[in-house]
């Protein structure tokens, strides 16, 4: 929850005056969705909260039109961590007989995944910045980089429930 609040606040502060109201509204709705999801104990709405947080960042990209935004790798890693920790908090709630330290290992795994996503995203941004000379080939590399990051997020999200089932005794 704290990571989602921090991300929303950071996006709000980074947004221009034109985009700040949109970012605040989308981020606020995402926080309410996440709180409701965690309060009810169902993981169904975590994806919606992540989509709203992503939409808040997209509003900055659309309204402010930054040339190459270096924050994208950080935001992608933060969204990955928020999603994983959200699922973790819902999954471990009913698990009374869980092995000692399993939740701690899972939090460490989430941190490692977020750092890996941050590293890969930063490397892709550096590559795109290095090759940013224009043309269709450069745009194809950018699209491939974005697809790679999204693929990592989807892979991590799909493996989370299976990993949680394996961790349970």
C-alpha cells in the first residue's frame, strides 16, 4: 500500500500543471481500489489498480509529452512490486500453516524481481537513448524493448499464483 501511495505522490509531483489533476484522480481511484481489494481479501481487483496506476503515468506521457522519460524503468519496477506484494498479502492471509519464513522469502524474491526489471528497463532506456537517431529501425527497437518489459510483467504476474501454491505445504 505504501509503495502505491508513494508512486502516486511521485507521479503527481512529476506531472505538469495540466496533467496533475488527471494523475491525482487516476492515482486516487487506484489507491481506493487497492485498499478495497486488500480489505476484502480478494486478488481480483489488483490488476485494475495496477492499470489505473499505469494510466496515471500514461497521462503524464500523453499530456506532457516528454522526449525520453527515464522514470519509466522505475515505474515499471514499482508496478511489478506493487502487484506482487498485493497478491502476496491476499494469499498469505488464510495461510496459517505456512512454513516459517516463506513470506519473507517471497518478499525477497519480489524485491529481486523488481530490481531485475529496473535493471533491464534501464538498459533498454540507455540503448534507446543511444540509438535515438530516428527511423523505422530505431522505433522497432523501442517497441521491442517495451514489449520485453511488458512480457516480464506478464510472466511475473502469471507465475505468482503458481509460485504461491508451490510455497504452501
